[in-house]
C-alpha cells in the first residue's frame, strides 16, 4: 500500500505507478515534461518530527513530476528517515510540502528497498567441436520484474533459444562454427539497476578469439549502485582467457616426432634435425655431445637453430663422431631436451689373425681365424675366403673361394689339388662394405695320404722343460687370444711342422708363477677326449709357456649360429652330454673347473659336433677335510656358494653346466641383470624363470633337467653321473626317434654380440653403442637416472638463459577508443622482454594506481590490460603503458575519449 493516499486508499499512487515504469523502461520511453517534484523543508522537518513523537499527521499537497529521457532509475532506500523518498539521480528540492498519511487504520506501510540483480552462479567458458551445440547458463536473483538479455561480442542477440525460468538464464547455440566464436554476455536488469556476466565460446579448429573483441563495443550506462568490483574482476578475467588458448597446460617445449637414431656411413654427411613447438618466444638452443662437449660450428660441423627447429650437420662423418647428441631448447618458461644417437658405420677392420690351417687332407682343409677387432659400428654379416695358388713359375692371383661364410672357420673342400701349394686370406663385411684382407696364411702343401688326425692317439704325462725356451723348438705365429693369466699364440714345431697353441703366462710375481705351475700340474690328470690336452711345458726365468693341442673349430655358440648348422633340442642334448662326460672325468680326479662358460666349450672342427673343454686356469684339486673357498669366476655362471664365500665342491661346476644349457636352449642368460650387482643378487637368490616365448618349443624334460642342476642348495643338485642318466639325456639316444624343430638362433646371436662387445679390442666405440642401447627407455636394462652433465655442458645450458634476455618490445600496441559516459574501457597491449618487464600505466603523464574503478593486469605471456569502469569525462586523455627491465624500456600510448 502506498504511503501516499492518492487518490484513494484503493487506488495506486500515480507516482508509484510511474516508478515501476521508470525502473524498467525508462530509457527514452517517457517524454512528458513538467516541473520537477518539490519538497519543502518544513514538510520534511514535520515528517521527521512526527516519527520522533510517534504521531501521525496528514499532509495534502499538489505537485508536478518531470520525466526526462535517459534519466537514471529511482531507488527507494532507508536513510535518516524511512519515509523520505531518495533518488540517486539529480533531484531539485523545492518548497512544496509533501505529507504522508497517518490514518489510524492498519494499512499504513513503509517503503520497501528494491534488490539489485545478482549473478549467484556465473557463466562458464565453453569449448566445443565444430558443428556441436553449446549452452550457457547462469543463476540470477533480484527484485522482480527482472528482464534478461544476451549479447554476442557486444551485439544484442535476437534468438529464440533463450529462456529465464526459476532464476536460471539459458542460451543455447546450435551447430557452432567459427562465426559463433567469441564472448557471450548475459545482462540482467530491474528497477534497481543491472548486472552482467560474460564467458567465452571456443570452437576447436577455428581461429583464436580476436584480442580486440571489446575494443569496438560500447558498454551500457550502469547505475551507480552497480558493483564495480564484480564488473572489473569479470572483465580482467576475460582479457586473460581471450589471450590464452583455453587453459594452456601443454609442455614448455614440445618436440615434434624427433628422430631417436641416425645412421650414416663413414665420410658421408650426417644431419641431426629436431623440430619443436615452443609455448612462448624467443627460444635458445644448444647441442651437447655425449653429455660432455658443446657442439660448435667449425670446418666440418654446422649448427643452425630457429624458433621452431635446430639441427647439427657433420660433413665427412667419421667413427669418432658416433655417440649421443642432446639438444636443449629453452624459453622463458623453462627448457626441454631430446637425445639423438648417431652411428657412423664403416667397413670392419680386417680379421685379427691370419687363417690357421688344420684337418689337412689331399683335397680339403679347415681354415680358422679371429674376427675383426672392430666391426665398424655395424654387425659383421659374414666373411669372404680367398685363395692363391703358389706356382714357382708364375705367381697366381687371388680368387674367391666363398662369400657365404658366417663363422670364423670354413671347410675348404673344392678346388684344391693333391700336392698343390696354396695361401689363404679372409675379408670381413658388414652393411657398410668389405674390409681389407687379413694377413696371408702360411703356404700349405696338400697331402697325398689320408687326412691326418691331429688328436693324440695316446696320452703322456709331460715334464716341464726348464732348460730350453719355447722358441728353441717352436715358431711363434699370430696371437689367437687373450686370457686371464696371459696370451695364446699359434705355434708350429720347427721339425715336424705340427700346429699347436702356446699359452704364455704373464707370471711376474711368485704368486702368478705358482698359479701357472699349478695349471700345468693339473693338466697331467686330465687325459680325456673331451678335454684339451697339454703337450709340453717350458719354465724359464723369463717365461712360463704351456703347449696345448690346437683346436680349430671355434667356440660352440659361434658354431651354432651358423646358418648352415643345425640347432635343435636333440643336438643341444648331445652337446650337453659331451660336456657332462668331460666334467664327469674331471670330477673323478677330484678337480673342479670353476670357470665353465660358453667361451670355454670349443668345437674340435668345423664339420663335426665334437667338443672339448678348455681353460683350466682357475681349476683346483679338492683336498679331503680342507674346504676350498674362492672369490673368482664369471658373474653369470658362478654358483651361489661362490658369491657367499662358502666352500665350493664338484656341485659348483654342475650349476655352471645348468646355466650353459639354459642359454643353449633359449638364447637367454637366466641370471643376467642390468649390472653386475643385480646379476650376483639374482644368482644368490637362485631366481630365474622359463620365459614362455623362449621355451615355447622346449620339452618339459629339458626344463626339468635344467631345474635339477640350478638348485640353490648344492646338496640337491645332480652330479654329472646322475645328470647323464636323466630322462632328457636318455630320450635322445640314437635308438630313440623323436620329431624335432629347429630352434631360433637370433637370441643366441644377440647374446654373443653382447659378449663380443665386452671383449673387443676397440671397446670404447662398442661400449658407447651398447650403453646407448641399454639406456634407452624401452630397453629392459635401462636406468631411470641419466648421467650427469660435464662442467662445460652445464655452463652452456646456463648460458641459454642469458641468450634469451632482451629489452622490452611491444608486439601489439594500444589503440585509440571512444566510449560513452558510464561505459567500461579496456586498453590492452602485448609486450615481450626477458627478464619479464615491469609495467606501469599513466594518464596524461600521471601515474595510475589500482582502485575499485581502475584494474591493471599483466599475465605471464606479456598481455597487459587496463580496465576503467563507469567512465567519467575526466577519464579522457592520453594513456601510456611503460614496460621496463634491466636492459631497457619501451612505451606505447593511445587516446581515450569519453562522450557525454
């Protein structure tokens, strides 16, 4: 009920009726003009006094109301007197007395205050796929009637897909496209004022929202009771959201499909190229070789970098360029790195020894040699055997015997004539090319009788010769190998020409000489066809040499991987049978070998399947009642009792035989760890398993055989005699026929390659390659900890930060704008610089400070914004943004004009 009884108690007051209309549709809708409403001071005083005296007086007055276009809305509020009519617009106070009804009836009421629209739940930014629908919703409260409208990039929307029910305002956009991208604003308005809230729509696959969306928009005039703080916060947040593509949480630097490994042949051009996407600019790059040396430009090397890519080019690449190359890319937010491994492959070195001739007959012989000391960075694929006939009348030329040899031995059985004289040489080849030839073999004359058997027909106990040197009786030829205690050379007897091997001990100390004499002494007890035989020994002040039979067939595992050689479970059982027979004899002499491993199992020749056990350098004779404790052996093959420094026995060799059998059948080592410590830990725990893939074609009897040997408790292991009687051995007797399947040799090849890398003469390059392979993330032996940078590399990486430093520079400058009074202005610019420049704003050369109507923002990407709310004419002028860091400063300016 209106406090003014006009014109009667049941009829609404004309002023109240107009007040509702003024609150909702006052903009230019009322054109009536009349003198303004006037209130006399006496009337106001009387009204105030009435309240104090608790009396009601009735005043009757006439007045005129003037309504002007674009006037601000009324607001009825509680001031000093609840019955005083208050307006936020300009009101002329006249002398007319305006009274209030004070009748005794209960219909007297007080003026109620109108509630401003309030956004309780704001709009949320939205990202949708092109062609999809998007919905914006917000919850609004406030005095009714409340009207809601929507704007897109400052333009009022005329859409039927809007609604406002139960306080929820909704806007539905269908089939979004690039045209619908932008800022959407919901405007709520009632008699007390208005409030707005905005959110951004992004459509994937479209261009980024323009930065200057609001620079051309004119804000509506807002009532002074509008909350400036809410408006400024919303606008500032929208400036940030427009600058960034969504919530950008991507990597600081993202490498785009970079190479992991590059392989080139020697003397070719190598190019290591990485493309990347940086989250900000500028960027600085550097390349580090093997985490040690900084790559700089030079006669052979060039380094090129830009904001999106970096590359290293090496002309005339050589093997020394092989290694890891790491590019570090840094921007103002951080850094990222990527490593490329470069392999510079060359043809292999020549085979390390001249071909050695054995198994000589009338028309055939066996050649054996040592592989190249360095494979050129790429695995050796095979060997080419060449021969030249020695004719005193005319020298012959070299002709190819075979290019299909995959092993370090070859049986020459064609093209040779009885009594003919020949020399041989060998070349190695890989994917890069063919090596130079090896040294030529000694001239050999073919025999006229049946092939001579090199194996001694009877065993003799040798007596060490202390009066002569080995060179008194033998010619010393090429080196065949290097062992733990010395070197092995090929020898030939000066009188008979018989080829043998000489083990030259490196015995400088008394302890070393004692160990050498101990091995020679033990060899007198080891007379068995499956054991290498000692033929003579020399012990002088300067050297100790043991002469042994020369076995030309090569290592067993090397023989197995030959493409022409059969590898099945039955053949593996026959090899294991021979090993057990040889070790059975050794154990009957109460001797333990203590170094059984594949390298010490040698084939007698290149055509048969007979083997011999060699290298008894660590062997010991067991004394009853005297425990033997040792701390030597090969980690993969030693038994747990060796690692635990417990007494060893005959069962210790049985464990090693089980490991050899495991590798022979699967190509994998059961206890091989990522490092020696891990390997020893696995051995100690006797922890192994039969991989399903590796043992897919292996019988259960074979696995049971291995399990019977690899028992942690030595007392539970089979003896050699018991192992020979195991069902797996019995199942492959000549009387038993079983279907067999060829076993995969690839894993054995990898195992041999790893062993070879450990022993190669040029170990540095090979170990670099192996270290790279083992440190790759997908490698089973990879380490989670990368090696540290060198001091030079650390300094180069730290210098990248200095390279990024630059004085401030504006990428986008301020723009002049003109806005009406009461609008909200946004001035924005984009400034780069490192270190990040500090920004200050000036109006007409006067420093601006933050307030409830002035908001200043600067984000991490350099976007700077100044938001001025509820513009007044005094806000007009020249606005300057000044950016400064330690390297310098920059400024940009724009004019703001506020129209009345």
